[in-house]
């Protein structure tokens, strides 16, 4: 039997055929969103969906901003009225940091992750050790569904308990890993410390944090082929790498735009701007969803033969929402910490990277050393991540409006 080269034939369609299909589907999804979603019933009230059949027409529609979901969901819980399928008919509801609530509809591979796993070399019969969290947040389920769509067996490992995980890998001998790259590095170093053999892992699909080439090379030296993908709880798969490693190939079944940050205006090809996505998801049909992530369209097609547009990968944030160790941290969360500790005059979260791990430090003006431990506990509780707290004099932080300062070098 001939082995498949691509996940399906749509990956190698002519660009014109793909674009025609997307533009034909666009008015249908707009009509569905307008008629079935309370939020889009309001946002698209003056729009005639049948007339939106080009990217130029799409670009005139309003943005739905990820950064606004926190406030929108608080006013209209739990999903701000964006869902087109009633909540009792959904499969799961998740709480992501913020908190932001996300749904999962019924059906296999609802987030369309299968093609990312296939491109990373996962095939039927592979055992995948999945190390994204299954607790409250959707990451574990997103990757789990994609691996199973490729016929893989999944070990739902989640995060933490590195010693127990090393034991499981040693015993079950999975051929692949999915999760963040930093946690796989932790597992490899723990295995070396324990004298355990986890060399069965030969491939990995990673997401949730940066993958510098230096870290990818570190895994290659240990005979692990690692590719990355770009996905989110609300949109599902956005883009993914192939063996060509020449950028991230845009997923099928989405319309991706790159717009000037702070506007909905598309930029020229190659110019850096904010990633905006329209999904064809009938349960949760997000229209011109502004992710807050920066990227750019890469010139030409991938060397692997897939013909969709490519983006240059994650190039920073258009807003101050920042992904740390696979979890989004929002400016509102820092505000909540300040609110809970009245002595804090001003606070700034600085994100750095040390030994291929994300590190966050919260500097607080107006506190003394005796308050540090309590604030650190609040930081962990609110952001679901641990970090260091530093005391600073009032007026010592820059007056530049930054609440979160991402200083990581991602080159």
C-alpha cells in the first residue's frame, strides 16, 4: 500500500481553487453566525452576508478582539454570545487564564489538529505522550484529538510530575511527544538524572511557547525531530510546520489576514502585522478574530509541496497579552494582583528566558520585603504560573504604559 504524503488532497490544491472554496463558504458562515449567534446578530446587523464574497469585502467587517473577551464574557456569560450552537449541545467548556471561557463542540478533531500531527510525522499505531494540561484548560484535549485523528494512541500525561512521567515513558515507550518544548527538555534531563531510558521518543509536535533554533538543535542532537504548530483554544489550528521548516503553513478551513495593529486594515504581503482569523466553525464561528499575535506572510509556497500561504511564525504580540509556558497572561490579571494588595502603587511583569525556560518577574512599587511571599502566592493563583516578586521604590518603573514587558530573545 502506498504511504500517504499529505493529510488530504486539499493541502495541494491550486491556490485559486482553495481561495474560491473559501470565498464560497464565507457568506454561508456569515449568515449562520448572524442568524444563530447573539453577538454576531448584533455585530453583523447591517451586513448582507451574500455580498461578502471577497477578501476586500471581508476586510470591511468589524474585528472581534481576543483581548476583549475577558470583559465581554463578564458582561454576557459565559461565551459573550459568540457561540452559534447552544451551550447544552456543546461537548465541553474550558477555562483558560484570564479567565476566558472556550467551548468544544461535538465531533472528532473539532480543532482540526490532525494535519499538524501528520505533517510532524505521526502515523497510525504511534504512541504519543501528550504533555499539555487536561485540567480546566483545553490544550491537552486539542492535541489529544489531533493525535487520535492520525490513528495514534495517546498517553494523557498532562503537566508536572516529571519523575512519574519519565517512568511512564520508560515503560510504555511512546514514539512521539506533544506539548511545550521546555517540558520535554525537563523530562530528558530528569531521565538522565534517574538513569532512565526514554529514547523511544523520536518525534515531537510542540506549541505554546517559542522554539528557538538553538533549542531545536538540542533535541536533534538527541535524535528527536521536532516541528511546531500555532493553535489556540478559540480558533483551533492556525498554522503548522512541515519537514521543509520554511515557515508555518496556514491551516485549511480558515481565512487568515495580516492587518495593521490597532486597525482592521490588511497590510502588504511580507509586512508584519496582527494575525486575524475567520473560522468556518459552525459551533463557534469567529469572524475576523484578532489574535493579538504578530506575524507576516512569507513569499511563495512551501518546499514540501503544500500550497497554502505560509506565515513566518510568531513574531511578538500586538497587545500586551503574553504567552508564558504555554499559558496566556493578560494585563487584567496583573491589575487583579494590584487590586488584591492595596500597598502596590504600580506593577510590571517582566518575562525573560533562562536555560530555555520562560521566567516571569513581577516588580511592585510601594511594597516592602515582608509582603513579597503573599504577593507571589497571589501571582501563582491568578496567573496559574509561579514567578518571582521584587520590591521597588515608588516612581522607579518606566512611565511607558507597559504592564507586561516581554524581553525574551526568540531568535
